[in-house]
């Protein structure tokens, strides 16, 4: 499945402008043969926008989701994007996957909140594994900091995730996560990992880009630089199946020894 990674911070504070950018990127991705476009963490609103996060938050089936569904249908590809989700009085740092026909396939709420900003603005999600079927692959979703916890990605591996989507807002000086941690997560869990970052300065943060689609062999199929760009790479089910046959990590686990982890 050809996958497009939109490395961009969009226009912080403007949902309308970010929807326009998502629409334009979806058009370019579709023309290049992509079946899936993935945008960064909180792409629809911006990350470093303070209390505007709560003001701009919408339900998972709100107006912004309807517009993403329309652009997905218009361009004929699935779209995954980060946004602040309002559910009653609570606001979650969420990511949603919408199919090419506009169907809402999956909605994930970030379980591991990073730093005071996120803990002040968001409630933590409570469901670690959220999945959907897309073009013959089992697609899972986590958000940014979640992928840095081995247990989170291993839970996806044990649940059968083939392609893990990771909308991200990774900042300086933690670029080693994109460079080293993400390919290792893909290898040790025998899956593809699409890590899609913001880029450039936003408020007090400098986002490092370096988005990557890492394969089950730990090799980057595509890797971004530090600026805004659209990356394209394939998640190949045949390579995934062959890699899983050759790599014994999941088969050689001894769960009975791991009780102390919890």
C-alpha cells in the first residue's frame, strides 16, 4: 500500500487553512498512487496554540471530520490526521482514520501525554490498541510519545498490526527518536511504522521533521529532511510476511517471565 507522509505544521490556529493544505496534499498523494495519506499530530489546529486547543476542539464526527471525509472521497484515498477531540467536558489529543469512501474507520486518543502542556490541555486516552482494516492491512494508530514506550508498540504487534501510524510533534533535541528508535520499533515488532512529524518553529518548540516510514527489517523506506515535504513509500505485505517468517522475536517470547513488567 503506497503511503504518503505529510510533513508539515500547517497554519497553527486555522482549521480552515489546514484543511485546505490537507486537501492539496491528498490530491498530490493520489496522483502519485497513494492509498493513504497521514498527517501529523494535532495537524488540524496546530500544536503550540495554548488554550485555543480547547476552543478549536471538535467531536470525532464534527464538521472538520465531515470535511476530511469529503476530501478523502474526492481524491479516492484514506486519510489519517491529528486533531483535538472534544467529548463532553474532556478534550483528547486524538488521531482519526477515514477511508477513501468517507467512512470513519478508527479514532485513537493519545494514552501517554508528554510534558506539562499536554497534561494541562488533554485527558489521557484509555484504549492502547485501536485498529482498522485498510487495503488488506491491519492498520493501528498511536500518537508521538506513545511510540517511545516499548509496551505500546508490542501490544500492537501481538494484536496483529501490520502498519502502525504515528502522527507526531517531535521537537529538538529529541531527533534520535525519529532517527533510531522508530526503525528499531518496526524491527523488534515486525511491522511497518509511519512516523509523521511537524516541521519548523511553532511557539517555543522547534519541530525536527525527519518523518520516516520504517519497514520490518528496520530499514527506512522514506525519510524526510527538516522542512515541509510530502514523502511516499510502500508498505509491502509480501515483504512483511517474509520478514515475519525469518524473524523469531514474537515466536520466542516467554510471557511467563514478564510478570514484573506490570
